[in-house]
């Protein structure tokens, strides 16, 4: 079960949290995420995303989407002495969720991008949700070949999980 915590922490644009949670979940499942997993999907205002952009990337000003993967080391497999693992007669340990990370989207920047890209606001937000999820899972676009692969995967996921409201 993939648990997605979603919050709308801005007031400039109406956000359909259920729609974007469903899109993020579809992308995660298609990318092979299985079992208990957690992701946060936050819609933030420009000052908040600008602060995060400065703090974590050293860049000035607001951006459209930021992804913060949780790079936790996997737990050791098997029984590790003194690690508190199960031994004879111990009850089974409950499965812990995989913490995947956080995606932060700025609807105000998305709205400006939508105008520039000549798409609807929802189309732009959909792209940012999928783009952010792919970054959580290790996709990148630093070099041209990676960018082309990532853009192709975004198109596939959007075609499968998103229906535009554009006329």
C-alpha cells in the first residue's frame, strides 16, 4: 500500500489533492514501488519554495518543483546479532514502510509555466507531479540522453494516468 500524504499550503490556486495523489500513486506503481511506502506531496507558495530552493540547491528564487528523496540505507537482511531482530519465540516484526521522499510543487510558478508552454494549469501540474515522482525514484535530466529518457517516461505515465481537461 502506497501512502501519499498531500497538503495544500498555498491559497493562490485551487488544488484537487485527490486527483494529484492518484496520479502520483499511479506513477509510483508503474515504476515498481511495492509494499508499504510513503511519499509527501506538498503544494507550497512562492516564498516557501524559494526558501527550499536556496537552502537545498543554493539557487535564488522560486521554482516549479523540488524533490527530496530519502536516501536511507536498507535494513540488513537476516538476523544480525544485537540488532534486536527476531529470534526463537519472538513475534514477527511488523513491516516498516519505505520512506520514498517529498515532492514540493509551487502552483504559482506552474501557472506561469503553463502560459509559457501553452498548456492548461492542470496539464502543467500533472507534469510536475510525475516529474517530481520520477526524481524521487532516481531519474534525472542532467545530460541530454537522460533528459530524453525521462521526458519519454513522463509522457508514458501521463498518457496512462492523467486525463487533460483541456478542450
